C-alpha cells in the first residue's frame, strides 16, 4: 500500500494499488467444485478468480454459484461436487482492468464489484484491485482534509 497526497494519488495506476497475484487465492480451469469450495472456505473469501496454467483469467467462482449448482429438489447434492468442473459454473462476463490504467477508473468499477481482476498487456493475470484499497485511500484523504 502506498501513501500519497490526493493529486499524486490520481496520477497513480491500478497496478500500483492491487493485491499481487501470488497473494490472491484462486482456482484453475479443470479443478472440480469440491476443490473450489475447499479453497473458498479455507481462504475465507466469497469469490475468487479462475485462472489457467498460463495465469490467464477465465472467470470468477463464488460459494453461491457452487451451492446453487448442487441444490436438488429435496436436498443439497454434495456428491455432485466431485464431478462438476469450475468452468461449468463460473461467471465469465466479468470486468477487467489493465495494470497501467489510472486508479480513477478502478474507483468507478468497484462501486458495483467487490474486486476487479487486473491483467498486463499480454492478458496475463497480475492481481486484484479491491474495495478495501479504495476505502483505505479515501479514509486517508478525508483525514488529510480535516487536519
Ligand atoms: O481473509 C481475509 N483477510 C482480510 N484481511 N480481510 C478479509 C478476509 N476475508 C474477507 N475480508 C474482508 C475484506 O475487507 O471482507 C471483505 C469482503 O470479502 P469478500 O470479497 O466478500 O470475500 C474484504 O474486502 P476486500 O479486501 O475489498 O475484498 C473484496 C473481495 O475481493 C473479496 C474477495 O472476493 C476478493 N479478494 C480480496 N482479497 C483476496 C480476494 N480473493 C482472493 N484472494 C485474495 N487475497
Ligand atoms: O444480487 C446482487 N445484486 C447486485 N447488484 N450486486 C450484488 C449482488 N450480490 C452481490 N453483489 C455485489 C455487490 O457489489 O457483490 C458485493 C458483495 O456481496 P456480498 O456482501 O458478499 O453478498 C456487493 O457489495 P455491496 O452491495 O456493497 O454489499 C456488501 C454486503 O452487504 C453483501 C451482503 O453481505 C450485504 N448486502 C448488500 N445488499 C444486501 C445485503 N444483504 C442482504 N440484502 C441486501 N439487499
């Protein structure tokens, strides 16, 4: 996390504020729902990115999407978790940011999404831009104004 005055902050890029890919919990295309549910539960996050072996972004998977898929008419069919792959359930129509885009673009996008996946010019996943980062910067800015 970098600390800047407001005018300097607006000149920074999304890439300077994101959580780096190696710290982002994710699953891979080809993983089954049992594995995805394990990663989601153990990491504590409600939704995480789905990547391939080359670290390209394919979509997002959340606990709600998994549970929705295994709801039967009379019970939750947990035995299905093993046989269904994440790509059958994940959300593919998702917003993306390039790491070199201005932070202001990220501010606007996190109004409707808890986090935005960030990619480099080659389309490789580099990290996520979260609401927490935005609120932290906003909090700092307000406190500076009040001094
Ligand atoms: O494990 C956690 N550690 C910390 N420090 N905060 C957490 C953790 N789990 C949840 N939180 C807090 C954060 O403030 O709850 C908010 C909502 O979590 P979410 O959405 O519903 O799981 C968190 O807000 P945020 O940091 O702005 O993150 C927004 C969303 O971005 C999260 C999650 O879907 C995703 N995310 C954040 N960090 C992630 C991540 N996904 C994978 N790996 C990460 N490291
Ligand atoms: O159904 C949804 N519609 C829309 N427009 N956005 C949604 C929906 N479900 C999730 N979202 C988005 C929102 O940006 O994902 C974020 C995280 O959802 P959450 O946490 O993990 O279910 C949503 O962010 P938010 O609107 O700032 O809401 C933050 C959290 O507040 C939600 C949920 O725990 C709670 N919440 C919000 N609206 C609610 C609600 N709980 C019950 N009823 C509501 N109407």
